[in-house]
C-alpha cells in the first residue's frame, strides 16, 4: 500500500459512521441522507501555514481550528452541523503529524455531532481545507440581508483576544495562555446560532474583524450602523496584554480571528435574545444599533467619533 493510501486508511478507520452517512470515506464521493424537511447549508474554509496560524501551533490545534472556522460559519446561519470533509496538504506522509491533525478535527467534531465523510490528501505545503455541511428548517437560515433600521446590534462572547495573542507572538512577547487558546482553539457559537433562529434579523461570524464583517451585513441589508467601541466586550486577560486603550479598541474592532457572532434583532426582542443566549450559556452584548443612512459610524463612550486604521484582515492586501 502506498503512503497516500495508508494515510487515507488511517483517517477512514478513525472517522466512524452514522445512519445518515449512507456511504462515507473510501469511494469517489460520500452519500448522505439529510433529515426529512430540512435544507442543507454548506461552507468551506482553508487554513494555510504561515497565513492562518503561527508556525509553532500544535498540529491538534490546527486541526481543531480548521473545523472550528467552518462550524462558526454554520453557526452564523443558524444551522445544525452534521457532516464534514477534510482535504489535507502535507509536506510528507508522516503518520504522527497526520494523526495529531486529525485528533483536533475529530475532538471538535465529536463535541458537535459532526461525522467526517470524505476529503483528499496530497503532498505540498501544510494546508487544511474543510467543507462543513449542516441543515436548517426551510426559511429559517440566518442571513446577512435581513437587518432593519432601528435593530439592535449584538455580539457574542468577547473580542480582541486572538488578535492580541497573534500580535504578542509576532513581536516575540510571552503570550498569556488564555489569549493563545482563543487564537488556537476558537469556540464556534453553534448553539447560540440555532437559538437565535426566529429572533435575529441578520447574522455573520466575526472572522476578519468586527467592522469588516459588519460591513458585509450593511452592504447586504442596504443600511448603516452606529457602534459604541467602548461597549465591545473584553475578556479579563485582554487589558493586561494591551494596556493602551487605543490599541485595545483597534484589536477588538478590527483584529479578527474571534469567531464570535455579530447579529441584529429588533429592540422588542431584547429580553428574548438575552434569554436565548443565557439558555445556551453564551454571553451577548449590545454594542450599537442599525440606522437608515448607509455607512458605519463608531463612537466612544464619551460620544467622540472614532476610526480604526483598518476595518479588518484583507486576504489579498499588498
């Protein structure tokens, strides 16, 4: 058996199965059985070495993150995750590294009831591409184009930790474990996304930076927003790592890699939103409101206008 097929066999042996996987790893494609009366939701994200994670990241953490960023997209749609595929580009067929990468993928997959049903392996620079598939009730997918003027603007969890960790690492500083964990092992807000179905008018996950990702909602919905940058929720570890207020504001507003949910909902549903978030054990914070005039305005708690040097991460920036 070749090194490639041996690697595939190792992955297949660990992937497991389920009744809704009619045909899994080992054929040209998987055959899946969606639940009756549900619509499929599909997303894909790629993680490349030297771009999406520091070069000292543990392989299991890379595997975790590769799936997490996709589950975050499903969460932003209010979808229930079910299956995934994994395409691995590896410098060599080292079984120890492949096993460690798979450890992270399968650890998170188990937490969310996701079955690995296929993929690809090839030789090349280290890269992981995951396609995640979930499902929603017809007409219940959360979208970017549903926000209305007057809606509250919310965000889940805290912002800025991952960006602070990456900044510290790039400068050779000691990075607090709590911040590095947010960079290496983000928490996809799957339960919250499902709980917001029927409450949120629009949603997106915060991957490239709050302001950049919020901009997609504004464009799709054809409206604007006012954001209180001093209302952005911060972890207990962030102020110590970023003692300067302006730096902290910038990391929270445009740092990226948070994988929290940014969403809108009518003011009349504030208590319902809080109850839904509390029911799934996730903190949510109201950080602004949607307005009829197009554009994005950021202000401090004192009412002063505030601008970030950049809205967020740009994949093809020079």
